[in-house]
C-alpha cells in the first residue's frame, strides 16, 4: 500500500516552523478531554497564553504509556461519562479549531490504537479532521503496522506525529523521521509520562539522533515539569510538550485562569532565554 503524501506542511508543522524561524522554542501544552465540564476553557486558556499547538488527550481506560497523573485525568473524564463523539463535538463547537484562523493554534489529538480501531482508521481520522483537529498521535501503534493509519491520516489531511524513544534503533529512527508529519516527538526517558524532578541525560542523544534524519521540528515530552526544565531541554530540542504538570494542577482544582498563568510561565521562560548558543 502506498500512502498519499500531504501536499504541503500542515498547520502543526507551520506553527512550529514559524516559532523556530523567529529564533524561539515551541510550547505544546496538553489537556485531557472531558476532565471537567468546562474542559475546553482550559484549551482556550492554553491557546491564548503562549501555546504553539495544543495536544488533547482522549480519555482511555488503559493508557499504557501514561503515568498516574494522566491516568487519573482519564479516569476522571470517563467517570463523568465522556464519550469520544461528544468530546469531538465540543472541540468542533468551542475549541480553537472552531473558527480557523481565530487563534492560530492547531490542535493535536493523542489517543490509543484500540480507540482508533474501534471506529476504523478512516472514519476516525475523518472525524478528527471534521472537528478541526490538525494532528494525531497514537503512540502504541507499532511502526511495522503503521501503514493503514498513515494512509488514513494523510487522506484526512492530518499530520501523524510519531515518537522516538532513547532505545529506538537508528534504522527505526530514520523510518520514523521519514514518516512523521508536524514534528517528531522525542521521549525524554524510558518510563511513562509523569512529573519528574530532573531531565534525563538521554535527551540530547535522542534529539541528535533524530536530527540526522529530518529537518522537521523535534519536540521533547514525558516529564517536562517546570519552566526551568523546559529551557534545559530546549537547548537541544525545538521545544517541549508539557502534560502531567498541567493536568496535576487541574486535578487539584486549578481554574482555566490558573492554568493560563502556568502556561504563561513556560512561555515567558522560553522567550526570555538567549538561544544563540543552543544547538
């Protein structure tokens, strides 16, 4: 099977490339869909306070790559009765993608292969596109089985973002870099997502390995827990994905305004750093 090729860089890639061309570093906050009744207000808060793109996690009962914070966020959303169709409708009705160009912040859905397969690759990807989603991350789909999802995502105009771990073999890094759209997601460590006190010393090696094979932006996620860590990681990468640190605050009762302040603190730290000596 030969997958169609996206005719031009999508909204995710364009946003990150604009930030890089301006000499800055990208910030991609994460929000669990359905975590609260007003969860799209958190998405809008991220969009309005410095996000270059926003990752939206669809709640799943067995999020194998996620640590206790995202698991709890998913559990809370599911306990509220969150359903994929309703969440996509809410995104389409009130998220940043509802009026293209209104915020300039593209949306990325992160989910698991069981959810995609339950709906069917083509139907699922087209449903995301119809809701205004620009990118897709399905981290548990094996590279050797990616072709149907790749074809479906490209046919729907979605940027399929693939992950590279510190343990990924060079020949697979090359293939992942070739197939990825939007950006390549470099995992900071071999564990699950979560809040961490320090950044793994494998980050530079992982990012450098990806850069040998692509000019796409390379962003680092899993455990980026503070503005200082975001700056540290971004000395090697094109930016960061921040997830558990944000959802921990929401689970503890943070309001959209509180989350906006936290996102702003990451944006301020990234913008206030001199990147001239960074790689």
